[in-house]
């Protein structure tokens, strides 16, 4: 690989990681907002035995991003016990879940900021998979947004209202073309 191509690839990799960081920063307040709208019992409510509660999803997000980013890319010990993320029935208090999620996302953002382009292009072994840093980051932010959507949906089910997370810009109506 030519040096200029390698430099360009590394620069693009860093830009990608920065975009992933924005994803975490965008979804974190939405998840926290949902947890604040649910009471302690509702955080652990499951629509059926095959589904997860918002509380389980928060634990799962923390475990996943810790394992893939903090450990897999950042070098922290991998202490994840994945099954416990789903078997917990709570109630772990809302304030504890929020603090854990905020702390974990903050740590992930710091790791992402500290990764070099070469770190992102290099292969890592995470959860038994051989992934580039880029593919690991892509996996985690896609996974994070997916489960954030589930938490948002659970909150909408319980509250029965639009949570107003999406605000589209006002579009001026165009006049139809004049008739000839």
C-alpha cells in the first residue's frame, strides 16, 4: 500500500470513528429520557417472556460496548457475563442504570478519540471474532442504535405518546407551475 493511500485510509478511519462517537452522543440522551419517563417497575416490564425490558437492554448495551470497544479496542480486561444482562429482573434503580450507561458511553467515547487510524484498520479478536477496528466500531454503533430504538418503542408502548425525538425541518411548500 502506498504511503499516501495508507494515510488517507487512516484519516477516513478516524472520521468514521468520530461519526460513531456522534451516534453514541445522539442516542444516550434519548435512552436516558426514556428511562426518566418510566417508573422503576416499568423499566423492568417485559411485553412477553421472549422480550427484554428496557433495564435489560441498558445492561446489554453496557456489556456489549464494554466488550467490543473498551476491551477489544481499548485493552481493558473483558469481564462481561452476557447471560446476566438478560437474566436480571431488577429492579436496579433508574439512577444506577443511567449512571452506568453514562459512564460506559463516556469511556467508549474516550477510547474512540484515542484510537489511531492504524488501530482502526488493524485486525482485533473480539468475542472470538476477527474484526478490524472499523468493523468493531460499526457493529457497536449499529447495535447501540438498534437497542436504543427498542427502548424508545417500549417507552412509547407504556406512555402512548410521541416522544418527539425526531424533528424534521420545515419545508416551504412550492407553488405548482403556472398553467399555460
